[in-house]
């Protein structure tokens, strides 16, 4: 008993003095490439308890412990990864080639020569949506077969979102004239494979828009707004923002989480995490201890990332866990129920809660 108590006291002392963080244990580490000429890092992605590393002309798949599953050579210089239920896609943004693989590295299908791609998102049933640089709205199945092809109106793509039930797609375009900016919100039904129409020619720059239960939630330069889809006089509510927007996410319940900053004096800046529900009511405002630049949501928890710290909060904004690193953190995301994937400049670390 004395030995066990002594060990517990030593562990608590080590945590108190910051020598080790006993709340986390390292499960694995993966080296990733850094292209010094192009000044780019490998793109890292996690889905279905798998880790996918997108390096120059190669895809490497690992299990959730960091063990290599497969490497695949893919000829692309500028690509992003798109995760679906049973497959993932490697999207060549310059040439418009898309390669579809399963989570063991097997080829399933491909799409060729679409031209430059602005954005792609996954829908349900392993269907994905692509918007090209010339504003073609394309829908493909997991084998690369084209389901729909629609020419959108002119304008710069601001955002592409899928509703919670994966049945509606929301496209946000920005156009301008000599006097003002105009953001167009367009909805598309994956049930009928048809465009439902354009909504709310919105006189502001929209940072992002999401669909929740037939409501469009808008985050723009000035604050938050909400509209009903396909209804006249559909404006629901608005809230002005205090300070400048740094980052935001909207969860599956329609709660909007924003990181913003506000200068109190010339040299002092306050950073806050604000949560607003789908009805425009404030749930909480939490003053943050760091300049967090990244925000992600999963399983009712909030993961914030600064240069050297990861902070995990519950949906009420209460801290439940944190991790501090000696190396600069580039990004972090959830890997599984109690594991996070931490990206550094030239390696990935898999951490697991130790309790």
C-alpha cells in the first residue's frame, strides 16, 4: 500500500511540475515529408479509424496505431483528400483528375480531366460533389460515374456544405459590381438530383453557410444570420459580432461556435470562444488563454489548437482536457473515441487518453 501510494504521489508531483503529462500516452509516430522547394507539407487526413498521408505523388495509409497498411503512387502535384463512408477520393485540384480508393488502398474508380477544381465535399451513400473553376456543379458516385452536371451562375465560390441528413447541398457564390458585393446562396437536392433554386441575394461577404433543418445559418463579415429555405419573408434572426472572426464551425444541432478576438488597448487582445444556438441565443462566451487558430467539433466536444497547445472543451465550454507540446503544432484532429492525431512540421503523433 505504501509503495502504491508513493507511486501515485510521484505521478501527481510530475504532473504538477510539468515534467510529464500522464493524462496522455503516445501510441505511435509517423514521419511525413516536407517539400522544401515548394514549401509544402504532406496533407494528413483521418477517417474510419485510418490515417491517410497525402505526399507528393504518393498516398500512404496507416491504421489507428500508426502501422503502415499500404502505399500507392498517384501522379498529382496539388491534391486534397475527401473522405466518404467506405471510400476516399484523391482530388487533383489542378488537372481535375479524381482517384477513388477503399481504406485498404485498392482502386475503385476515377474521374478524368475536369479542369481546375475549386472544392469537393462528401455526401451520403459514398456520393461526392465537385465544383470546378468554371462553376460546374458535378455529382459523382464512388465509381466515378456522373450523376448530375449543372452550370451555376457566375461568381467566386465561397463555400460548399452538406446538410446533416446528407440530402441538401448548399453553394455560396460571391459576385460584385461597382457598388457592392453580393453573395448568392443556392440549394441542390440529392434526392431528386435537381437544383431547388437560389435564395437571399445577400449584400455582404459570407465567410460560410450551413444547412440545419431547413434553416440556412450564415456567418459573414458582421455577424450571424439565419433564413428559412424556400420561403418568402424567410429572415429569422441576426446577431452582430463584437470583434474580428478568427475561425468557426457549426455542429449537427445547429450551434455555431466562433473564435473571435477583440482589442481592448493597443497592445492587449482578448480571444473568446462564443456559442450561439440555431435560434440565435447565446449559450456561452468563454475567454481563452491562448490565441487558438483552429477549431473542430466531434462527439459533442470542441478541440482548439494554438501553436503549442491543444484544448478540449465540452459543449458547454468547460475544459475537460488539454495537451501542451514542446514542438510547434501545425494541426490536430480526432482519430477515434479517445485518441487525437497531432500534426507537426515533419511528423504525426498519435496520442491516447491514459484513463
